[in-house]
C-alpha cells in the first residue's frame, strides 16, 4: 500500500515491532514520519498497542491470582 505522502507503507512486521518498542531508532523515526500521513498504518499501530496492553493486563491479573 502507498500512503498519502507516496511512501510505501511499512510491513505488518515493522508496524508490530514499532508498537512493541522493539525496533531500531532509524526505522522507528521512519515509521513515526509515515504514520503522521497514513491513517491505515496509524490504525494498525493503535490496534497493536491496544492488543499489547490487553496482553499485559491479562498477565498482571494472572500473576496476581496465582498467589
């Protein structure tokens, strides 16, 4: 897919790594610049962030219920 700024969209893997914070600085900066103009990629990052937060919350709840 091509964004409004005519730059290719990052791969799904790159967007997932961006959302998890496990990405190198140059790639992070490229993704940040891209999602400023691409609503589809911004939506994908927001969805990934929501999913990751649910996973973190579930793990915290599980760990607390074990003890």
